[in-house]
């Protein structure tokens, strides 16, 4: 189990790192290819779009052929598409390669989560999910550094190296035992289960904090810039928040294994709501950055229990874990996209207060509903 956890964490680390590597490179691509803001947005969003569209198909692949083959396929696709991205010299090819990277991410995440969940003992599920999630967040810290290195030494060398890393990880994955025989659930049965109330509710518990982060990633940098903060202040706030989230996710996962999912999820979502109120109320640079870090604190507490809740709800509903992993990917990508688009659009029309308070209200409603619908905390039996 330890080797599998190390492999899965390493895979999602590199996937998220190369997802985040685009930020420092985007201004160079705008200058080199004469991109408009809309074209730059398409390039930046191509990865998440690929992940969103491929999430449920990737879950199907993990179900039908097994998680090991799924992650190997995803790794090889990531390596080839990254090489193409590094060598591409026209924008259409860059967009296509970035989209393919997103598809590979869906395969890697669906396969890795399915493999972990079906192998780990149920009583340790939150711990292994939290560990993988924390490692993924750490990848988001490294990604911009990789992008900056690529801007200096060349994208071909940096992104070409991904192919070598992917092949090594695929070879290591091929040596580990499969989680179990593939299952072919009837698609009609799968569709009915996915739209059932318990599965939709558990999926929403992943989507809502993702929507918050999509909103924050648009509003907070713009707000910091308006208040006189520069790139260093923006980067510092997000790096500090991501580091805190990466450290908290494994702890929250282990804690939820001991006491149940409800308390850490409800507390984490409540902290996120306070952070959004803080963003709405802040009139100076320091309070905005403090609210950003507070939101990361809440996310570090609530995300692992949310993902574990979806996994456990899938078990109770008879849904294969491959589809549960696909739903997790889809909820994250859809939440991020909806938060960014809606938050930016409303902020353009009304300012920062309205979208921040709207997201805070949604988080509080989700917290209240989760408190009523999730199982109460586990009670440890006294030692005899």
C-alpha cells in the first residue's frame, strides 16, 4: 500500500505541477503569437476543459480496464502531449496539446484515486485521499517555478523532460499489482445512480468549495492589484495559502477517519465562508491576503472529507469507484470554471462585494445542509 500511495501522490503532483506551469509562460505566448485576451484565456482554460470533458469517460476507462492501465495511459498521454506543447510553434497546436494534457490529467486522477480507494482499508480512506490531495496542492506550488524555468531555458527542454518522467512512472506502475478485476457496470444503471440524490449531494460537497476557489482566483489578484499590491504580494498570498492547504489535507483526512466526515467538512466550509466575507469587507492589502490564507485553511480542512464522502456514497449506492473519481474531477473542474466565470462577470458589473457575499451564502447553506445530511461524528468505544 505504501508504494502505491507514493506512486499515486507522485503522479498527481506532476499532473498539477504542469497544469500550474502555464502562468509564467502566458505573457510570453501573448507576445510571441500576438494573442488577444480571449485567445490567451482559451489557452489557459484548455487544460481544465480537457479534464472536465474527459472526467466521466476516464472513470469509465478505470472501471472497464482497471486503474493501473488507466494511469499508464494517462501518463503516456501526458508525456507525449507535454513534448508537443514544448515544441509547438503555433497557437492551435498549443491549445490542442494543452487540451490533451487535461485529458491525461483526468485519466491519471481517475485511475490513481480508484486504485487507492479500492486498495486502502475503508478505515484509512480519508487518510490516503488527504495525502494524495496534499501532494497535489504541493504540485501547484512547484508549477509556476517550472514555468519560470521553461521561460528561461526553453519550453522544449523542460516539457520534453516530462516524457521521460512519465515513462519512468508508467514503468513503476506496471510493476504494482492491479486493485482487482475490471468491472463492467451497465451504463443505464450507472446513469441512474449518478443522478440519484445521494450521489448528487456528495458531488456538490466537492463542487462548492471548488467554486469558491474559482472565484477567489479571479477576485483576489484583481483586488490586491487595486490596493497597490504587485505580483510579489499576489504570488506570496497564494503560495502561503497553498502551503497551508497542502499541510492540512492529510491531517484532515486522518482526523475524519477517526471521528467521521461531518465535523471537519462543516468546520472547513464555515471557515471558507468567513474568508469570503473577509474578502468582501477588506479595504486594505493585509486583510485581503489574510482572507485568502483563511480560505486556504478552510479548504485544507474540508476537501479531503468531501472527496471521501463521495467515495463512501458511491460504495453505498453500488457505483464503481472509477465513476466516483470521475465525478470528483468533474466537480472540481466545473466548480472552478463556474466560480471564475460568474465571479468575474458579477464583479465587472457590481464590484467585489456582491460575488464574495454570494459565495459566502452558498458556503453557509452547504455547511448547514451537510450538518443535517451527513452521518454524525463517530464515537470511540471506551477502552475496557
